[in-house]
C-alpha cells in the first residue's frame, strides 16, 4: 500500500488545496440582466450612424462629443463600481475590496501573533547588533595584541642587532690590536 488515499465516492471540488480559502464576506449576485439581441442590434446601428456622422463634424463638435463620451464612460464606471461593491460608500458594499467583519477572537489572535513577531524581530535585531559589536571589539583587541607583538618583535630584533654589532665591533677591535702588535714587531726588529 502506498499510503496515498484513493478516489472518494463523492465529487471533489476543483482546485482542492491549490486555491486560497473563500472570502468571508457575504455573496452578492447583482440583478443584472443580459442585454437582449434587439438592444445589441440597436447599439450596433447607433455606432454605425455615429461613425458616419463623425466624418462630417467640425472640430468643435468633435470636442463636445468627446467630452460627452468621457462623461458617459465616467458615469458607467461609477455605476459599475457601485454595483460590484467597489465603492466604499455603498451601503451594500461587497466583494474582495470591502471591509470584512472579523470575529473578535480572530482579531485578538492576529494581534497577538503580530506582537509576538515584533518582539521576536526586535530580539533578533538586538542579538545581531550585540554579536556584531562583540565581534568588532574582539577584532579590535586582536589588532591591538598583534600590534603589541610586532612592537615587541621589533624591539627584540633591535636588541639582537645591537648585540651582534657589539660582537663584531669588539672582534674588529681585537683584530686591529693584533695587527698593530704584529706591525710593531716587524718594524722594531
């Protein structure tokens, strides 16, 4: 057995598990009737007549006609917004853009979740700042210690150089004295 559930006896709604949950708002079906065939035919005739009349209009008439068309389109848009519930002032507002009444427990749980997320976010931000500050301080301390080691190494190298110089200087003086003695012996004999 694969563990995969088999088909159920009843119908499965389309898009189960893929679609977002349905809206909580009340369903709304506007009483809009589909335009009849005769209305569509009249619209087509008027559009043809308007197109023919536009050929013989003056510029001023065309501008007036454009203004009237803008007003009609604006009125239609406002009417559609009111019918579809997109107008926030509508008494029967509905649809995805309207305010939805939520249960008080849902609001309280959402507020608690938001507050918890905020507290956790602030805590994480502070921890990050503290750890980055500690890392910066540790890096500074390591730089100071490194600089102190370099200074100590330079000082020790200077001491070794001075000691080596003294050794070579005393050896040269000794050799020089022996040369002088040897020269005196040769010349005095």
